[in-house]
């Protein structure tokens, strides 16, 4: 399927679309996005403004699409880490470590702009809920494999749900000073320790 902008007549192949979104993710993570217009983004991506308009009809839609791309790629990266781990007991912590690694390149400017952009914030909060749900699934897999006690898994899953919500809302940053990446890294260690032995 191609992306097509009626006004410009420009058509983007799926490969070109993905490449542009990945470039935009890098720009957003490094510099934020609120102060960057379409012309600024086109310059940083080495393309024309018309090409970006073929990607998204307006700046708000473009920003949301880039945040969604980042969330999807982060989840994919976490899943790849889980797939490389044979022991079901280690998988929940590894998933969270993957999320932490995906968040590590995000600048303060990115999170500041995300906080002020409701559509992007919704994408991020939805990704956070999916993360907590995925950790819960991985914990249940560990229970079924006999590697984690059910009560232990339920407690850890509820803890993950609460903590990821506090990370997403910014409350954990305020209370601990840990940015999102560091908070997820600490949560990964907590989960790994909580289900070991």
C-alpha cells in the first residue's frame, strides 16, 4: 500500500514511508518536535516538504504518526530481546530492559514536547498500558512453565502496572528524579529480582 497526497500528487512506497518515519523518529528523539515545522523536518530528513506532506496531511498528524512509529519500534525491539531468552522466568525482566533501551535515546526535549502534545501523549500512554499487559502475559507464561509461583506473578504484574503508569504520567520522575529510560531499567531489575529463586 502506498501513501498518497492528493494535492501534491506525490506517492510514497511503503519502504520510503518507513524510511522517512524512522528518520523522523531520530530527529524527534534527539531534538524534540514542537519547535520544528515541516520545512525544518524536511531539511533534517533530506527531503522536500511535499514529501512529508505525502506522508501526513498536516503537522499534527505527522507528529502523531512519528510517535506511533517510535512506540511500535520500541515494542518490536523489546519482543526481539524476549525471543532471544529461553527461560520464561527471565523474559518479563528482559522485556522491560528492552523498553528501557528503546527509551534511552529520547531527550528531555522529546519528553517535554510529548507532554504538551495530547495526541502523542495518548499514543505513549497506550504503549505503556500494552507494555504492562505484555509483562503480565510473560509472567503468566512463567507460571505455566512452573518457573514462577502464581501469587508471585500476580503481585509483580500489579506492581508493573502501577509503576509503568507512574512513569508514563511523569509522577515517578517527580518523586525519584529517574527519567523514563532509567525508571524502566530499574523496574526491569526489580522484576528480575522479584521472580528469581
